[in-house]
C-alpha cells in the first residue's frame, strides 16, 4: 500500500498552513481517505497504554478487595472480643 503526504497550498502564516503543519495527514491511494498521521502512528501506542492501564487497574481493584476483606475480618474479631469482654463484667 502506497501512501502519500497531503501537501498544503495555503499561504505561509495562514491558519490553513498552521493546521497542515500541526495536523499532517496521509491519503489512502485506494479510498482517497485522509488519515491524520497522529492517529495512524499513535493507535498502537494508545492501545498498548490502555491495555497496561486496564491491567494495573484490575490489579489495584483486586488489592483493594483483599484489603477490604481483611478489614471486615478484623472488625468482626474486634466486635467478638468486645462482646466477650462485656459479658465477663
């Protein structure tokens, strides 16, 4: 697949020239679709970053779940100890 860059014919310093410089595009020779270069190049990196973030989030959620279970167990033990102590008095 051959790709060619879209060249701007806008006057230097104009808004159109600025947009072309900051948002370069490539054109598909088959469909003539203009694709922003940033999307074409960043797609795999964004997908990888999203996958890593979701894995980290799942790990953190599992950690929080374990901590929550430990806290509930500790709270239950404290409640039982208090009840036992008050019954002895």
